[in-house]
């Protein structure tokens, strides 16, 4: 399956923003991944599947989010 490398700075910025909004554990749950995987993406390791990126973008686009 195609993915977005987490070394893409935009992905890391989006992840950090989401963690700031809902916290790391809650974000991992929303994305359906272990916290360790989330930490890896935030550190620029591994590859985030496009479906997961879509979930992340939808989360950040929810009404009421800055």
C-alpha cells in the first residue's frame, strides 16, 4: 500500500498539531496505531499510510478546531 513518508515535514507538523489538540494517546487511538508507531512518524521514521493521513486531516478539519 502506498504511504507518505513521515520524513515529510508537513506530516510531522500535522501530527504535532493534532497532538497539541487532543494529546498523543488520544491521537494514536483515533489513528488506530500504537503510540510507539505515532512517535516514530513524529520523529520522521516509518511511513504513514495514505488512509491514516486522511484520518489525520479529517481530525484537524473538524468544526471547532483552530
